[in-house]
C-alpha cells in the first residue's frame, strides 16, 4: 500500500519511549501500528450500535417479510 509522508509533533518523552522500545528508526512502525489499533477500535464501537440495531429488529423484519410473501403468494394463486 502506498505511504503518505507526514510531519507530526509529539512530546519528547513519548518519542523517547517509542525509540527505546522500537529503536531510533521504529517511530513510523509504532505510529502505524497504533493508528491501526485505534482505527479498528473506533470502527468496532461505531458499527456495534448498527449491528445491535439490526439484531434488535431482525425478528420483526422476518415477520413482515413472511406476511409480505404470503400476500404476494395469495395474489398469484388467484
């Protein structure tokens, strides 16, 4: 995947900790991993509500579809 170059400002102690764990050239790798984790968590939380909403109305939706199907079938048989 193509990369985009960014200029980011972070507090020095944070950068020092990242470099201590990932090495002096590992800041980009750390930031990429951190961003991926944060984005995954945000997406999961955002879509959690949608999924719960779909599940909450699933039974009602099935019942409506069954009535609709029965109605259409009855009209075809006439």
